[in-house]
C-alpha cells in the first residue's frame, strides 16, 4: 500500500550523511514505495483553523554526494498526509511547542504523528525518567540552592544539568571538594529561576552512556555506548564521545521491560533510553538517534523495522 509520509526536520542539506537517523527512516519509507513530503518547522502554519504546511516532494538516495532531491514547495493540509515524523531536534522552546499544537490538529483528523504531539510536550526527557524510580540513580529536581547543595553534601559526587539541554550541553560534575559549586548552581539554575536535575554520579560512565532504541515498546537487541574522551564525564557524540556497540545486558532488558509497556500505552513508537551502568538516566522522545551506527556495526535495518511498526499502527488506526 502506498502511503504519504511527511517529515518535519532540520535542514536536510546540513545533516551528517554518515550518521543521520532521519535519513535512515526516509530510505526505509521510500523502499516501501511511499510518497515522502519534506517540511521544516518554519513551514508549519494554521490558515482559518486548518493545519497547513509548505511541503515539498522529496526523494532520497544512498549517495554521500547527493542524498536528496527536493522539488517545489506546495501549500497543503497536514491532514492530507497519512503519517508525519516529527524529527526537529531540541531545544524544546516555544516554537517547538507551537509546532506540536499544529501537528495535533492534523492528528485529530486522522494523521499518525510520530511521536504524538501531546507526548512530546508532556514527556520531558529527563523528568520522564523519574517516573521509573526503580530504574534510576538518586536524583533531585529543584531550583532551590539549599536543596541542591544538601544533595551534593549527601552524595559528594554529583552531576548537575538543565532539564532542556541536549547533546551534553551545560552538564557539570562537582566532586567531593565542592569547587565552584556555588557558581555552577547560579549558572545552571539561572539564579534560582529554573529547575535543574541533580544526579548522583555514576562511575560506570567511563564504560559508556548506552543508547537503547525502543520501537513500539520493544528494544533493539543492541545498544550504542557513547564513551567519553579523556578528561570528559560526558559520553555524548556531540562532544566527542566514541561510539561502540554492545549487546543488551540482563539489566538493560529489565529496564526496558519496566518502561516498555508505558511507552506502548502512550503511543511512543520510537524512543531512546539512556543507561549508564545499571541506571536509566534519560528517556529521549523528540528525535532519538544512533540508528545508523547500530546498523553499520551489526548489519541491522532499524529504519525498516521502525517504518514497519509505523505502518502497522497507521493501518490499525483506520480499522
């Protein structure tokens, strides 16, 4: 069956051809013979109560020199699409939130949006993880300096990070000496005006921050460990971490089993869990990555597996 799939993403001309997960999804959709329509966040709008977009037909290729061909933009209703992939990277700012409201209008008319717009708003990637305390290290979410300092005094080695960051930005480790604790808290909380997360430091970060991909509540059998470079406590690839594939451990699978039913119940078809050692640290719902690295290391086709799950969901919604 030929379906029409749209994607909202950052400019396709600027993606990393070797690593981009959205491109893997588009290849898989095109392999099925689906029609692909391309949008950026700026192209979404509402016209007299109708969710619209300037969207362009798109073809993709497995060619590092020319991986896409985009035709002329057209003004069309979002509801004319069967499926929309929301793949705009954070930050989750007001513009991102407005986009989810526009996409939700199309969703109400029957378009399947992956992931659901309301869940993109509700499931902050750090706060969502705290719904599964049995899986997490000890954490505190607060803007209160006294509470945050008391957490540090208790645990002695603590990670402080903003709730809306991505790619390892503005993450600080404060060890037992407490050097610069005051100024770090001032900086991250913006002088007690914004909540942040304090997390007990997990020494196993030296062995990697594992990204586990979940498709409709079920894990891919392998994780991608992002291993920090020397002198770093962050494994994020965006700050120079080294990627290494790993088979899921028994503990990894236990964490997935704890979280998977909730993901499925909430319609979160594609999610990335971040696990350090034995602990869940984040649940990424906006634009999870690492498809390409796992495909390359293990001969997988995660994009095709995801598109198959999306197709199944789309068709079941019509029944």
